[in-house]
């Protein structure tokens, strides 16, 4: 009886994933080995854990040799050890699709054509008891991505899809860190993610093995439903309101706190000058409405807000309600700039006129914020 063995690693010392996302609970780089008549390794892992991964392989092999390395995704957190692996096991064949080949050539110094078996949509690889079917998943996260379905164990190897920051434990909380992962990493490609979900819906899936975070074995429809919502840009919490605030000296933040208090548990207040932007981006996609609070800075938005909005645009944030509150002591401009920028987004509806705080929020401004709550 063949078996599938986990050979990934948990990285708890990485400062920033992709040089941009905090991972307070670390991140796992998952890799699997299928031990059967033929042996297939499912992706490599990040270079930070290459040696440990090679040791995991050696132990799992028990003296045997691997026949195949399946390359689902060329981003270096999964491909960094391809060259090392081939040098260690020179008879191994790479299994990749046509879009992967030029990347393999650019990322490595290997003679790729002589060691690669090309697969396409619907190709199969027979390992004995285990049989892999290849499903192309372009742009779920990069253009060459593919996933694999193993029909005997009904396992979907889902590449970056269904990935989560944090540990490998299926029972630790999933939603928040999977959402932050999805929207910040894959979020621009909702349509492509929907396409993959449609193909997956035709399969009997009992287990999902992603390239980050836990293997999912229980209540899979919960995860698939969340992904369908995320990929379609539907808010998960239509009634909730993200208040994203960029304040220089705190007066704008005080007004943001006032609004948050008024909204009670419907509000999620994030100081985007202090909290890494990926959290606010994730909340902006999660909730039905975002209120942008921003100080004016040299006739423009205070830079953390400009950065945040730029990142929302990159991820095609859409189909949401918004409101804008700015602040200025002589020529307030932040709100105008935010509204101009949001006008270039798809399906963002402003629910209120711009509210401008003249340095500090006094009774008249508070009254406007009270009125705003009735529209949120
Ligand atoms: C470096 C700097 C540049 C500023 N530029 C402008 C400006 O161009 N127009 C304006 O009305 N206020 C400007 N301000 C004033 C702030 O926008 C205003 O005092 C602030 O919004 C008050 O809210 P806060 O305490 O939340 O920062 C600037 C403040 C600083 C520190
Ligand atoms: Fe990736
Ligand atoms: Fe990844």
C-alpha cells in the first residue's frame, strides 16, 4: 500500500513573507512525497528550509530513489530547491506544464528539456495505486500554476489555493489568516480562482493539501464556500465596516474612534500607520463598507493611506460601499484625492459626501459623523 507523507517545514523566524507580509505565527512551506511503485515529490520548498526538506525526503525514501518531482508553481517559496534536488537524484524527472518550462530554464541552470515530462489539462501520471490528474490553474497565483488530483485518496494538491499563514494544525483558527493570505497574494485573480473552483466542483475531494498551512480534511464545504465568496468579490460580512485611519498627530484618529464607538461591534478600526497594510486590505475585502479617515499631508493624502489605496487598487478591490473623512489645518486635500482615486475603481459606491475635520473634531463634525452612521 502506497502512502502520502508530509515533508514540508514550518518557518517561525521569517520577518516578512514575500518581503511584505508579517507572519506572526510563521508560515509553512508544504511539500509531500507519494510513495508507491513510483515515487513522486510534490513541489520543493523555500530555500530557508532546503536542508531540512532534503533530510525529510531522505528519511521518507528509506533507501529508495524518487522518480518524479511535480512542479505546480515556480514561485521560489516552492521552487527554490529544484536544482539541488536534481543534482542529488540525477535520474529524477520533472513533471511540469508548457508554461512552466521557460520559468524552469530561467530559474535554474539545468538541462530542462532532457529531464522534463510535459503535462497538460487532464494528463495523468500513474504511480501505481496513486494516480495524479493535472488541472491547470493559471494565475492562481502565477500563470504557470497547476493543481493535481489524486483519485485513490481523493486528494486535491491545491498549490497556493487554500493556503494559510501560520502553523500546520488543522484545528487552529483558519479564516483570518487564510483570508489575509488569499486577498493579499491571490486576490487580484478572483475570476481565475472561480474557474479553478468550477473544475474542482466536478471532483470528489476528501482532502485538500495546499502549499501553505494545514491539510484540510474536515468540513471541506466550509472552506470551498469561503473561497467561492472571496473569489467572487462578495463581502463576507456585508454589515460590517472597516474604518481605516491614517492620522499624523492623532486628531483624525480620535474622530475615527468616535465613529467606531458609535457603530459598536459592526466596526473594525485599523490604524494603518501602525498596522501592516495586509490586515486592513483583508478587512476591506471581508466587510461591506470601508470608511477612509486621512490627514492631509503636503496637499495630498498622508502616505500610508496613499499606499493602502494603491494596494487595494492592485487587488481590484470592488463591489463595496465607501465613505471618506479627511482633515486639514489650512488646505485639506486628502479627501479629494481619495475620492478621485476611488472613482477609478470598479463598483465602489460612496454613501456620503466628504466630511472634513478642521484640525480637530468639534460638535459640528461629530454631528456629521452621527449622520454618517445612519448611512452605513
Ligand atoms: C508634514 C505635514 C504636512 C501637512 N500638510 C498639510 C496640507 O497640505 N494641508 C492642510 O490642510 N494641512 C496639512 N497638514 C496639517 C494636517 O493635515 C492636520 O493638522 C491634520 O490633519 C490634523 O490631524 P491629525 O492630528 O490626525 O494628523 C500637514 C501636517 C504635517 C505634519
Ligand atoms: Fe505563490
Ligand atoms: Fe506560496
